[in-house]
């Protein structure tokens, strides 16, 4: 018997077809299936976007750009990721299961001395070896307790983004508990101050477009990993994106939908940049989420079971598609089994690398399955084995047929079958309308509908919503999959999940410091100018034993908040300009004129580093004042002229030679002047020339009118066909005869005019009446 929830999903699928897929085949440009050079690779990852949070899955969220790219590419509808952030990212970057990197438990927390193992050769490092320029923008979340852990040390030429798992979208504050907050936006290996107030999705998109604009697509292939923090909490979005979803009753869903719309717009802008700057025809765009959505925060995985952080399909079935002119078979849905570890060997293969570069990986090269529709080489996925996760009380080795302790959290997919043991996590089905704001009891509708279990078996191909547990009906399949878990567990490395380092606690330094044990680097937060002083930093080990004492002389400056330029003309045509600033400590000034440093020959007083200068009479152009200190840099510019003064060079009535600057409006020193032309003089001359030109045009028009009138009279008398030329348009005009019976046509270039027969005698003056335009 089919459940109501399953029926709802079938209705969702049948009633919301993707109309783009039914359109005629479209070609973006001529491209050959064979790749003459390695393609540019753009990998776009979103954070916590649910299975039902994209337009082509029938969502209430509108994603036209993503829908179009997916419809014109290949949709991956049997694609798997990991249930939380760090595991998905580590498997993408290394091509290995979590059990082979020691990251099989939870995530890397901000205060943990942990990161991606150094013995792993990463995907960007392989691409660098193959000649790629590699760049990462966005969320890292793979550890940063040492410089060797940073993205720029793991294969990326440049990095711009946040190192922790979650930050404020505007302030970039990252909090790991009450009072444990620090600023987290980095440019390379330095803190990127000065970006507060800019929405992160927009900021990251601008960086990607800048990378595309400044790179030569013909000189070197490009790999960009764009890792949006969206749509992870906190739920923040510019207000204008929320308005289209004002009809959604649930506030969390409304904000969440707006954040997805910002991502959709960002992908559209990036795709436009790929076309504009010449990358598109030889590019591969991959879109993927990192894990399932969180219904408590507005996400939806309907009709799949479970949510983020669980091994039900709602936590690990990923949104994904590939868009590229290099695809051999486009505009289709792929059911090929694909896992996030497969991107490593697949992209290395696209980049021209041979199989020796991907030996020992857990991923497979699935390009032919995606591009050509061939069968996937992958037949099995180890979702994970986590020996540290809370053991299921109902699990035991006995319930695992003596093969496997079913108290341990684990999950594996083999062919059509999926096995779960231990506690897979919250396992309800959550329709979109059952979201925060409804009674809490609604969350438990199916939570306890069956006795506690520790083993589940599903035929995922036939039951993708995990409604029918077959573990008791098919013990033979259960035993086979338990044996596979034993096999994988034998290859696992020890879990790396160290305790948090107390030196990272802000409270050890008056709630102002967040020390990261990285060669003595530390972070300072929430300071004011009154905190300028000498500080002592005590460094202790994990047991609290004092290791070292350091002294810090702290000097704090306030940023420059605004710059003003004030100019005034002096008695002899000089100009005094003052540059003032507000809010800054110890500001430094500098001046430029038309983009060049202001030199002494332009000045009567001051220099290019003072806040007030006096310019000579003949100086004009664009004057710019720059004000900066250690924490800010602001500029102000102004166009300046010669204050209405002119330089005269003449001889007066007494024969005296006069050479000096005078105010033009009051000049009475000479009867005949030889002056240096000024901007005002030039304006007067130009006005005179324009007036003369107008007079000539009027006279010429009168002459032409008289000639036309004369020729028209001749036409009335002669009756012969003549041809008049007006510029490049020729007008054919037949001789007029009284009492004409049929309409005639007069041609003006390609436009035809009709003239009705006239019943009266033609007027003596030809007024050139050409009837009405048809």
C-alpha cells in the first residue's frame, strides 16, 4: 500500500514538469566534443541548500538561472554528498572517504587544532601540476590552526573568504558560543578588514567576476572553487530579495527563499561573465550543495526523509548538475550513481591528467557517465562509519549477526540497496508547510511510530523516500552489507578530533582576544582608542602550564570617516585649497593633479603632503586629496579653473609694456591686448563661430527654397517627369495635370506616399502638399 507521503511526491513530480526540457534544442555556440585544451572549471557549492529548494524540483522558491543552466546541461538525480560541512568539503578536495582522512566525526571547530591532513595531495594541487591557475572564494571550513592548513598552502593561488563554518553575512563575525566571537574574513593569509557591511554573496560574486576579468582565458586554464556560505544560518538577506516572498507565511522560509534567490542571481552574473570574457565555450560549470537542508532554519528536503546531519536521504542526497558546451549529450536527467569524491578524478581527467595521478582514491572518473550517458563506474558508496557518534542503545553485535556492532553509526549504499546502523539521526518526513512556527508536537508525528531499531534496509531505487524497511524480509542483503562495512572499517585511519585549545578562548584576555595557536598570531576584538596601552600575553599549554610571556604595545587609531575640500580664489588669481578630515587619528595627506603628484612649479605655498596648499594662477585640472592612516584611506576630488583671471601681454597708449595677471571682467589697462587665451576666451570665439554658421544656414535655406519654387513652376508648365535630389534621397515628381483620375505615388527612398486626384485648378504657389502617408 502506497503511503500518502509517497503519493504526494509523485504528484509533485508529475504536476511540475520542467518546461525548459521540452523546448527545442538550443546551441549557445559552435563547440567540438573534443577539447583542444583543458577546460576552465567553475565549481559552485552552496551550503545547506535542501533537495526541495530549487525551482526544477517543484519548489516554492524561484531559481530561473539555476533552472536554465540545469535544463541545458545534465541534472544529477542520483548524486550523493555528506550530511555536514567539513566532511563534504574534505571529500571533494581529497577524493577520499572520511574514514581515510581521520575526519569521520563531526566538523572542525574554530578552536580545535585540526585541519585537512598534510599527507593528502589536494585537487587544486593536482590541477596546479597540470598548468591551472587555481582560486578559491568563500567558505573553507577545513581548519586553520597552522599556516600550513590555509587554502593558499593547500593548492590555491589566491583565497578570499571565511575560514570557519559560519559567519554573519554583513559583519563577518564568527561565534563559537557566547562571548567566543571573532572577525573572520581573509584575503590570502591576512585578515581582510574594511569589508564590513557588504553582503557576502554579493562580495564573493564580485571577486569571481574580477578573477574572470583579469585572467587571460587563452593563456592558461582556470579553476575557481566558489564556496558560498549561503544558505547557512544566520538567515540574512538584503530586504529587496525578501519582498517577492512576502506571501510565505513562515518567516524563516521567507528569509531562506530570499537567500536562495540571491545565489541564483549570483550564478547568473557569473555565467554572464564567463561569456563576456571568453571562457564559456571551453568551460565546465558544476553546481553542488554540501549537504541536505535544515527544516528548522527554513530549508526543505521534501519528499525525502530526514535533514542535514542525518544519513537519511534528506541529509545526503544532493542537488547537483553539470552545464557545459563540452557535454556530448545535453538537456537530460542522469540517474548515474555519483558521489562527491568522484569530482577529484573526474576533473583531473578533464584537465589532461592520467590515471596515475588518482590512484588510491575512493572516487571514480564519471565524466563519460555524465557527458555521454554511459553507465557509472561507481556501484557502491560508503556514506560513513563514525565510531565516536552516540551509540544506539538498541544496537549490538548480536543484532548484527555477529558481523557488525549495530550500535555504531554507519551507512552504505550498494547497487539499489542502502543499509543504516546505529542512530542515523532525526528521521521524519517534513513537508514544506511543517516548518518553525507550528506546534512542536507536529515534529513528532512519526518520530515514535515504531520500536527503537538499529538496522534499516531500503531499496533506494524503488523506494527513494525510505518508507519501507526491508531489513527483516531480506536478512541476506543485510549480512552482505554488514560485511562490506567490516571491510571498509579495516581500512580506516584513527579519528582525528582533538580537544579545543584553551589558548583560543577570548576570556583569557579580558574577552578581547581570540588566540589561534599559529606561530604566535592572535586576534583582537572589540577595542576602543582608550585601550591603547602595554599588554602582557601569557601562553599556556593544554594543561594550563605557562609556556611563555609576551609583551604587546598596543596603539589604536580611529579610521577617517570623511574628507572635505574647500577652495577660494585670491586677489591675484591664486587659489587656496584646504583638505580636512573627520574621525581619523594622525591622518596623512597627499595631493595629485590630473592623476600625477602635485609638483612645486604648480604651488605658491605648501607641498603635496600638507593639508592646505595655494596654487598658481595658471593651474587647472582635476585636483585630488587623499587622506589615510593605518586603518583607512579616503579620497576627495574637485575640478579647478583659473578663477576668471587672464594673463595680458600688451603695450598701453604711453608705450609702456604690461605683462601681468588681471581679472578679465575689470581689465582696463590696455586698449589693444595681446593675451594668453583662456577657457572663457575660447567660449566666446566658439559662440561667434556658431552664430556665423547659423546665418549661413538660414541664407542657404532661403536660396534653396527659391530654386525649388522656380523648378516647381517649370514643372507645372512643362508636364514632363523630372527628378529632384534632396541630399541622398531622390524624389520623383510627375508633371501635374488638372482633373487627374488616378492616385499617383511619390517615392521618398523606400517609403511610398499616395496623392489623391484633385478636382480643382492647381494653386499658383507650389506648397509641396503630398497628401497623407499610408
